C-alpha cells in the first residue's frame, strides 16, 4: 500500500503484542487508509517507552490531535503501558465500557486499551485474542460454536449467545519454536520443504497415543541419526505431533462441534487438515481481518456512547 | 579429594558428554586415586580440539605413557573425536571388542572409545547410558528387569540375561530446561523451594490425562498471573507434569516390573516418588558409581583380552 502524503484517519487501530506493534489508519467507512508496523513489541519496552514508540510509528497520522486510538494485546498487561485488568468469563469478548485510558504526555494522543479475559478454573488468560474473537463474531453474526485461534499459545473458545463461555490455552506454538530452534531436534529440522504424509501420520499417532509425545519427539532425532530422516519430514512430523497432542487435549472443544479457525494462513491450514482427518470441517477467517473487525466494533460502540 | 603430588594410575576412566569432560585416575584395586573435570564438552570442541582438551585435564596422570584411557559418551558420536558406530540391540550394553581407538598425536596417549547402542524400530539411540547400564549390571549381577536412567534424555531399558532387549528415550529433562529457562513459564518459576504436594498432584494429573499436557503447562502461567501461584509450587508442578507424562508413555516398561533408577540424586528421588505413587518400589544406584563400574568392566575385560 502506497501511503498518501496526508492522512486524516477517523480513528487508529493498534495491535500491540509481545514482539510487534502494528497500526492501521481507519477511514470513515471502516476502510484501511494506511498501515504501519515496527518491532517495538511490549517485551522490549519499559513503561516510559510506549508513548515514544507509538509516536514514532503513527505520529504523522494524528495531526493536531482528536483521533481516537484503540489498542489491544499485551500493551495492556501488568508489564505493558498500563494495566487493563482482565474481565472474567463468561462474558462478551469486548466491552467498550472496560477500555482503559493510557497515560500520555503528548496532548494530541488519546489511547484506550482493551482488557483481556481470564477464567478462574481451570486458570487461563488471554490478551489480544478476545479482540480477534469479537471480530470473528462481528463477521459471523449469531455464531454459536467453537473458535480455535492457533498461535504461540493456541486458544480454544466456546461461544454461545455472543459470549465466551469458557476457553483453554495450549502451549503448542511456543513448544514448536523451542524444540525446533533450541533443542537437540534442531539438527534434523533445517532446510525447506514439507511432507503432508508425515504430518498426517504424526497427527494420527499423537491423537491415539498422546502419552508417547516425549518418546516420539526424541525418535525424530534418532531417525535422523540412524535412518536419514529428511528434514522436511521431521519438521512436518514435529508439527503434526504437537498439533495432534493439542487436538487430543482439546477434544471436548471440537468433537461434534462447529469449528472456526482464526489464525495465520499456513498454521490455520495445518490445523484445518488435522481436524479434517478427524471428520471435522472448519471455516477459516483471516486473523488480521478479525483483529480489525474487533477493534472497529469497539470504535463504533465507543462513538455511540460519547 | 586432595590429589597426591604424583599419581600413577593403572588406567584412566573418562566420561565425555556434550557439556562436560570428567576423568578418574583408577588404582590397581579399582579404587579412584584422583578425579578431574572440565567444561570441554563435546558440544564445544572441533575434532582437533579433543586431544588437547584431554591432555590439559589428565596430562599429568599419564607419565611417559602406557596408561590405557577408556572413554564413553558423546565423544564417540559423529561430531565427536572419532565415531564409534552404534551397536544394535538386543545386545550386551558393552563389548570390549567394539572399542574404537581415537587417533592421537601425542605418542603417550592410548584412548579407546565405547560405542553407544541403537534400536531400529522404534528408532532410538543412546551414548553414555550403555556404560551406566553395564555398570548397573556389574553392581547387580544377574539382574533381570527394567532400568530407568533419568536425565536430559531419560532412558528406559528392558534388561534380560545380561542384554539390553529394548529401550526408549523421552525428552523430559530437556523439556524441563527449555520450559523453565526459555519459555513464558520462566517468569513464574524463579526462586527457591519445592512443593511435594504440588508435584504429587501433577504426576497424578499427567498420568490420568496425559493429552492435556499443553494446557496444563500454560495453566502454570495463568495461575501465576491471576491466582499468585508460588514459584516453588509451579516448579514442582512443572516437574511433576513432565515426569508424569513420561511415566504415562513408559507404562509398558514399569507396570508390574522390577525397576532400578540410575541417575543424579535429586532427579532420581523425584522419579522414585512418582513411581511409588503408582505402587512401584524402586532400587536406586548412583550414576557416577555406575559409569565407573561400566568403564571398569571394560578395563578388566580388555586387560584379559590382551
């Protein structure tokens, strides 16, 4: 997208996670006028560094001020810009009345942060995904069923009557990253390519015998050493083992349910393939579209409140 | 141990792993005259660096030469000093005829390396543990049953008639290290202390529902955030979850079996406690004693062959 010289957005949408900061200048019809991204994620910033980081990225969009900025994600955590306390499920994914204003020095800035959700038992939390869920529901009005949000910490959420009834987080994505970059398995995973058959078999293995995960992981290394297992197969098997183990644990969420996936394209495709092998057909939504739809719903409702 | 000024060992035992190099000067009655350790593990050395690293550590023990040196561990891997090809199970854990002489420049050095074991299906490998197993069998002559060797990559081995019949490796120790040092869980695990009750409950949870491991791991983070879970409890639960999941996968090895643990004291105690909760009483052997007994059996048999 080529950015016009002057932009006068109606409001600015911000997705501020642990690793990245993304922003969109939004027009009067909800269209995206411009977008911007930096690596100033929450994880790299002390409290005083949030405002300057935001100004560096979108200072040229706010003119003389008065442009509402609505943010979601880890920016609202205790280690973030300003804590937006978790709301407790069951509840709607977002509530405009629960937005928390971030303290700012620049008088042109008006930043409000969406809180995440918590569940007491079993203990669980989310920050950012509640906005994706709200967006998914605004893209699928009246949706009842299950949302699966694959990612670093995959979430499964049961939706009924517009509320998040319960949810569960799995460390699947972080485990894949740790095992493929920092464990002994990394030696056998380097290179390009993918092996669908290896993925499918691993999903099936993990679903039928999830307790063997620790042994099946080491087998990737052993087969690399003594049987020349190809990196493309090893990587697909690692992914299949971890996703299959997640599906085994999340079975109460998807068995006999309507499932919609909200996630990055490649990862969502892998989850869709694994679920299809279990007879579950899924609908897929683009995660950025959901984030923007969720923040837009907040912007509209906040506007109505004023 | 205070080292005497001059040592004239009959032979030298070496345990050369990925992270460390350990050596023992052995006397005529099998007693330890001196020991030495450095951080020159296999993982830090290129091929030409092994001989200098060994000479730095034990050069003062070999006098004019003629002192046999017998080594086990990753030093015999393809990335080690010189490859000692895996022997295939079922077989005795060690075979003096399979020792591989390392190429040396210093004429005083005579180094032989013990090979590891491999299993074709399911694919598995070990290097170093075969020596511990041989030592355990020399400390418990006629032992038939199961050996469990907890560690970075825990091994379970079925022993019959002096042979390793089959074995299986679990990545439990490496997972604990990755999750506690490099994952999002690290935030809630810092500090001292241990919580036996939390460990016991986690072992039981993991054994009964191993497929939930990915969710139970994230719950440690969530309970830390919203319920103030103490680091001592979180660490014990992480250990219990991973050991419990391993026990669930290794059930065919221990159920109704005689089990002997060979490992570091604290880790072995945790495994013993977890197995006891399942009605399995275990015998425990010190891992260094087993390594030395295994290398000693090689030294004796090699002597007899000459």
